């Protein structure tokens, strides 16, 4: 499901209705024992081999290849396709994609969003100095990477 390309009667809205069918028209009521619907937002990790649209390379903070290998008939075979480093001008577009997805999730009836920043997802790639080897305003110091 894509929250970035939200439609009012989308599967995202339907999913939210299953969690709490009567709450689509308003914010959660505190203390009523109501289940909150929270959706996680995140870009696929660089290790999401074969899951990118149109066979594109996964996007990342770096273009370093992931070094994990699988063994097949005593031959080392790369498990992951090399990622594509985001260009500086693409990063504000990614931030805007998160903003749009968060707004769409709330409009679809979710009570909140979580930015998924673990397990190699895009945000984590920028935060980890083992992965982020950028030398521009999105790299090097921790302040730049945050």
C-alpha cells in the first residue's frame, strides 16, 4: 500500500476502518479504551533487492554496495543490488513525500504515524556513520545527518 498516492476509498482507509470503524470522522477520544490506529512510514531499505519499482536501484544515503553474500555451489553471489546515492536536490523531495504520506494517513483515519527508521530503512542510512559516507550538507557530522 502506498500512502503517498492516497485515494479516499483506498485500501488504507479500509484498513483503518477495520481497526476502529466509528472513528473515521474525528480524532481519538482519550481514556475511552479505544484502539489507536498508527501506521509506519518508511522507504524500503537498500537491501530490498528486487522490490524497487521498474527494476530501479534502491535509493540510499550512499552508493556503497552491501557486502553480504550468499553461497551457491561454492560460488559467492551478491545478494543485493548496489544502491543509488540520493542527489542533494532529491532529499527535500523525499522529506515532502513523508509529509504527504503522513497527511494522507491522518485523512484516511489513522490516529498517528511512525517514521520507520530501523532495519536499514532510508532514515537509518543517513543516521549511521557506517553507511552515510556523504561529504555534503547531509553527511559527515551527526548534526548534518540528522
